[in-house]
């Protein structure tokens, strides 16, 4: 039996940023979820028609899975040990060994096979992060950031969730810190991480990412007018799901980033960041309006023709507002 009684579970908006916040706080470096998200430069936008999630194009509002962890390692000097396994039995044995050592252990899993998720919330997403904090009588105690309380999963169930096949297959991925800095040079790290985010959104050369990616998606929304109505509605509904469910934290992470800017402004006494936080919150509201516009258009009771051009124009308007914000952030230091 293993049980980390000192661990305090917290409920977060998003899994990977929540796991890192919990893990670092547990080991003596208290970082809020927004600070974890912002310092890792995780805010992005990407529209990838060639990568499919449940048969629909991937629309990402944050950087790729594991990038929050990698970003923190690069920006604040954190060191994380990541382990993967070819055989499920090896992965389970190693997890139990780490728990016996008194560690809390991060794990990548599939939402679909986690038994504590209600059936209506399950979907095939293989990059859900959680923390295993103990084991008792063959059942793991789990701190899942998107749940209010500690949850449980039997050994076989967690093993299945950790070794599922498919896109972003976890391969039993486990991780835990091997070095945590005692302090952070916030003035340097905040400026570096914010400028990286702004530059990524403004100047990414490929047409599928950043502000270009938003305009690219708007173009494809207009083209839905020539597609089958059923497919068009599925595509539009998928946009909302990626933004508000998979892109948790509300409005595709824009609210989390606004909170980061607010906290950062106080840490380094920068009024420009405080103003940018207010602007990013307003942009988050615009993203929500964009989602609402789609929801009204595709609801079963709506007998009107879908106004694809109106929806696309709304997204282009949001892109322009974000452009002005990122330009101001580049000048904030």
C-alpha cells in the first residue's frame, strides 16, 4: 500500500498545466496554473486539416502535449524525468516502484478508458494528464486536475488508459521532477516567455499556425457552403468542442493567459501587462461569442440557412484583435 497523505488535490481548468502546478507546488515551488501556462509559452493557434481527431481536423489553441512541461524546463531550469515503456506490465511495475519511493507521478492517458469519467464525457483523446498519488489494494488514488476531488482507478483500468493505441499514444508515459529551482528570476523569464508567445502568433511562417492559421480556418469555414450540410454542421460543432472542451480553460485558453498577464504584471510591476490582461479577457469574450454564433447556427431548431460568411468574419475579427494585442506585448518591456 502506498499513499501520499501530504499531497493536496486542486481542481484546475486544464490537465497538463494543472498537473505541473500541482506537482511543483507539492515539491515546494508554488506556481499557479496561469503562471505555469504563461511561463511555458503554451498559448498558440493551429489549424491542421491533415491531422484528424475523431475524423475531424485538429484545431489547437495551445502547443502540443508535453510542451508545457518542456517549456518550463527550458525557461525556469526545471528538470523532469520522462519514462515510456514497450510493455504494459513494465509500465505498471515502474509506476508502483515510484509510488513506493514516496513520489507523486504524472501520467499521460486516454480519456476514453478512465473509469471515473462519466460516459457522456468520454472521447478518444490520448493526451490527458493526471497525477497518481498512491495505491491501495490494487486501486490507484489519482489527482485528475479536471475533477473536484481525488478519484480512483483499478490497476487494469489505468494500465489500459496508459497503453492505448492511436494518435498521440501515451506508451505508458510517466514523469516526475528530478530538480526544482528554489526561485525564479521573474523579470527575465516573464519577458522571454511573453515575447516568444507573441512572436509565435505574429510571425509563424507556415499558413496553418498563429494568426495565419486563424485566417486559414476562416477560409475553410466559408468553403463549407459548398459541402454537405451534415458535414458542415459536424465541422462547426467540432470547432466549438476543440475550443471549449479540449481547449479547456474557456475561450481556447485565452482566459488563462489573461490571468497569467495579470499575475505577471503584479510580480514585475508592469502596468502594460495589466492593460494587456484586460484586453485578453475581452478577446476571450469574443471567442465565446464566436462559439455561441456557431451553436445557434447548428442547433436543430434553427431553420435558417447557416451564414458561413458571418461566422468566418467573426473569426477574422478576433484574429485582428489578437494581432493588436501581441504587437502591444512585444512593446511592453
